[in-house]
C-alpha cells in the first residue's frame, strides 16, 4: 500500500510539472484522464519479474538431459556451479539465468568441460622412434607371427551404426553392450526349408519360370506358363515394373512369344497380350511424363492430377492381385483385360492427349489446357458423362492454378513476374502517369494468341482493363476494398450437373471477371467524374480549341491578326501566352496556368516574308495541360487533332477579319457615291461563304459531335470505352472538318479560298492607297511629331498602320489593272467554290455523311450569283 501511495504522489507531481496544471484545475476531467494514463503506464503488472521457480525447473531438466545423453561431466559441472550460485545474494539472479538459458545454443552438443586437473598437467613430450632404435634380435618384434596377416573377422561386428546428426549431442563413447549373438542362442528350424521337402523346392523353382533362360534352355521355342503367372506379369507391367514377358523398347511394349499357355492358341494369346501392351505403353508414357520437370504452374498441377489417377489405377491393380491370391479365386486374362480397360479408360485418353501435346512446339504454353478442354467437350458430346466429369475436375484444378495470376492482377493490379504464361507484361520505362493506361502495361498474347487459352479469348480484354483500373485507382490513392473471391465460389459440383461443360467454364470465367471489372470500372469512373474533373477538362478544351465562347476567342484573334497586319513580331511565345491567359481568365472552367501558346516552326512551303497567307497560322500551337488522369483518356494524339481544328477555325476567322477590317477602312476613305457593283458583290458573297463554312463547322459539326460525346461518355462502362468514345469523337471532327488525308483536296481548296479573301482585302487596300495619297499625307503629318514608342497606342497611328501594312506585300497594278485583277479574283472565287461544292457532293454520295451533303447544298444556293 505504501508503494501505491508513493506512486500516486509521484504521478501527481509528474502531471503537474509536465502538463503545467494550475492548482485550481487539479479536479478537472483532463487531469483525471492524465492521471489514469500515468497510473496505467506505471502499473507494476506491465513488466513482471522472471519466475525463479520456472528457471530452477529448466536448469534441473537440463541436468537430466545431460545425464540421459551420457554427458555426465556437463551435468556435474552445471550442478557444481548452481550450488556456488546459491550463496550469492544478487536479486537479479533469476533474470540472468533466464537470459543465459535463452541464449544457449544446443548445449548438449556444443558444450565442453575442461577439468581443473587437466589444465595443471604439462604436456608430455612425444618420443620419436626410428627404425634404427628397434632391435629385432631378442625382442618381441622378432616374433615372425607379427608379419602374418591378421584375421579381423572375430573382432568385427555387423551392428556398427553410423552417427546421426541431430540437435542433441550424442556421446562418442557408447556403453559397451553385447552386440554379438549369444552363444546359447539357437536358430529355429522352421526358418529353413527342409532338404527332404523336394516338392516344395520344385514348386518354388517352377514358379520362377524366368530362370529357365539361365539354365541352358535358350534354344527352346516355347515355354509353357500358367495363366496366373501371366496375369501377375501383366499386372507388374501395368504398374511400371520390369517383367520377363513384356519388354519395353522405343516407347512400346513388346511380347516375348516364347511363353505360351497350354489352353490357348498362339494367335489368340498374342492378340490378348497385344491389347495389354498397348494400354501399358500409354500408361507408361504417362508415368514418364509425370517425371519430367515442369516450370509452368498449371502444368505442375496437371502432373499432380495425373499422379493421383495413376496411384488410383495402381491401387485397383493391387486389389485385383490380392483377389487372385485369395483361396478359391479364378484367374482369367480376359476378365483382367475387361477390368483394366474399364479403369484405364481415363488414363488412355490422357495419354493420347499428351501424345498430341508432344507433337506441338514447346512455345505453346496454353496447348495442354486447350487440349484438355477439347477432350472434355468431345467426351460430353459422345455421352461419356463419367469420364467427362472426372476430367472436368482435373481441368478446374489446372484452371484454378492458372487463374491465380489473373485474380492477382484484377484484385490488386500486380503482375506475377514468375508466371511466364500470364498474358500481361509490365512495360513501364519512363514512369509518366499521363501514359499509365496506354504504355505501362501491354497485352502479350504471343504468336497467334498462344499465351491465351482459346476459351478465354473473348474475356481477355476485360481482364486487362480491370487490372489497369486497379493500378489507376491505386495511383489516385483510392484503392477499392475488394474481397478476394474464392475459386470454390466460381465452380460448384452442383452446377456441373445442370450445365454443359463449355457453358460451365464460361460461367465461371464471367464470375471471375465481371465482379472485379464492374467494381473497379465503376469506382474509377466515379473518381474521374467527381475528383479528377473529367467534364471540366472537356469543357475547357471546348473553349480553348473549338471556340465555344467567341468573346474570349475574339480578343486573342484581334491581337494576333493586328500584329500580323502591322508586320510586327507576332510569334513571341511570352506575348501569345499572356494574351491567351488574359482572354480566358474570365472563364471559370479554364485553369490559365495550364495554358501555353508557343510558335511552332513555320512550314517550309511558306515564305518567311509572306505574312498575308492564312497558312502562317499553322505555326501557332496552343497547349492546354490536362491532369494526368484525364490525359490518359484524352491522349496526345487527340490534342493534336484539337489543335488542327482550332487552326482551321482561326484561319477562317482570319479571312473574315481581313475583309471586315478592309470594309471599315473603305467606308472611312471612299466617297459616298462610289458604287462598285463587283466589289460589293464579291465582298458580300465572300463573307456569306465564310459565315456559312464557319457556322456549319461550329453549330452543326462540332455541336452535334459534342452532344454525342457526352452521351457516349455517360454510358461508358470503363476507361477503355471512354477512350474509344473520345477517339471516335476526334475521328468524326477530323473527317467532318475536312482534315483527313483523303479530304486534303477539298481542304486545300478552302485554304486557297481563304487566301483569296485576304488577297481581295489587300487589293482594296492597295487601290485605296493609290487613289488617296493626300489622305495618307494628312495622316503622316502628325506622325513625324510623335515618338515612335507611342505608335502602338495612338488612334491616328492605328489608322496609318491600317493603311500602311499593305506596303509589305507584292501587290502591284503594273502588269494588270485593278479591274482586271478584281475580275481574276471573281473567277477564282467561282472556281474554288465550285470545287468545294462538287467535292462535298461526291463525298456525300460515297460515304453518306449528312453534314457534307448539307454544306454542299447550302453552297449551291449562291452558285448563280451575279458575275460582272
């Protein structure tokens, strides 16, 4: 009690000093909780003392062990030291002895005791002896008997035993016990065959009929044996034992025809023995096959199943032999053949299957499983239910072993590298999470799908997808809690009676795949939708690449087109990125930090000085970085398609910008009564065609395809289905936006039409410059009085630059007049629109896409416009 009071007082002091408890809070709930925890930690029962009586009992047991093992010196030494320790007053003595007992390592075998008297003795010097010191005369060495050969037969013993290694020390010197036969022992007479019983000796010699070969009777043409002897030899042959009648040669059994039965003809006996030989050869091949080393796991299971069936067959043969040995039994080779055929039917079928397996190359790891599957289906079709059910059990044993790698892959997302037959291989080189779904794992089916069983080919893709979904979820830190499915839940004996074997295998495999696949796929879809922002990323791509919001796109276009018209440096990636981020900052679904605009290398066919063609916009590359989970669905190839569509839409907007901008300048400079009919007709018709093409691409093609994409993604079952839906969406956009390779002629015609629109605006600008020199001088006058750094922000300078950027072009009226060039533009316009219209109608008739037919019909509405 005093100890408990002291502990309580010390505990209160500890709590007060460490936790900084004020005196007025000593009765609070927090202090009481701390007090209980401290008392629990200081409780004496947490670490009890060593039981000294248990230690003493162990030491007594160790002494007895030494005595039993004939190590009395160890027992005596241990007893002596324990007596000495009894006088010690150390309270920790039980703990020390317990520690020594736990650290001991086979003391009876490895311990040695050096007696005190042995250490005191000085080693005696060994005397060297030479032949010269030996005097043969008059000594004991002169006795000639020492040179005779000694007979050690009397001293030898057949009862010597070799030492056996064990954890217990065995004494080297055994007690001298009598191992020789007692002189008074007499051997019983019944163990000897009486010499006068000649009939018994003759019977034994007759039973050993094969000894006739060594008795000089090799020239005999036949030897009569009994049917029981022949049956015994047959049973031995079927059990794989050596016999005299059956000789194994070249994977077949041959029959020694010298042996005959007295009551059977040679031909009938040869036919009967030939049947036994054929069965024995096939069974012997099975025995040889089971002894071959197997590295494939399911093949090891298959060999174990064969061994069990061979053991069962040997047991049946042993029972038949016991029946023959019983009194009053009748031996019949024909009945033996019937019994052997009945019980070896399954083994013969398996032997024939293994023979087919041996003909195939060794690089077909699934061949054995496929052959076993086909064999069971054939037996079931023939109505052999007994054999088919027994072989089905063997098949599902092998399939259970084979499916272990499949279950490991689908339940954990791990690849069993030790299983060379598994069809999933790890192919992770760079470790980029954006390519996890596509590059980290590959489906290695081998040559002609040799790594996949034929009956599993339909569900292999689901297996592959389920495993990748588990890997995906693990990297998202959202691993599902999937309970490992037992194979017994997939296959039951009750269902095997009701379903045919192919349906049974298919049902078991579907249970194995569908549970894991559906669970992992649904969880991954939820993570992509709710946590990874799939729909937000898709919406952001619509804004950045497909011009979903023209208010933001027009700001980017205006700045880029203005810099191009002014002849300034428009391909600065920092400037382009800043412009784009500023324009898209008002859209909530876009993360502007992921947006990057950079100029690519200008195509070689475009001159670096030719800034008036829309092809120069192909040098702008807009990149929007996606989160890695979304990047596995929207691949880099899809982003390239987005960029091509975005460039095509920007080229159309560029052509419209040039015409509209020139029209605004034209309205400021030309007189009100100027009425150029061809000019206004071309201006109106070009804008109409541009609006028609752009509206067709955005409001019909892109909008319709996007709605279909959202519907397909909502109904997708797994990531593969989502990827396929988005790839289909990209293919549809690429085709309907005329960006496919087989539609390049129509796309080039549209690009030429867009360049024609820009050239039309340039002709107007050059014509106005030639007619309005005075107006330009008025604009130049204030320009000379201002600093060049204010040019970018001045309204007058903007008007001047709007008129001055055309001087960088090669527009000239020296070779042809303005009117002639306008007529040439009109002719090119008519030709290009006709090419586009006819090409679209041809495509619509060939492929049947409704969008092309709609665009062609709309373009034909204005084919017969007024031409001057």
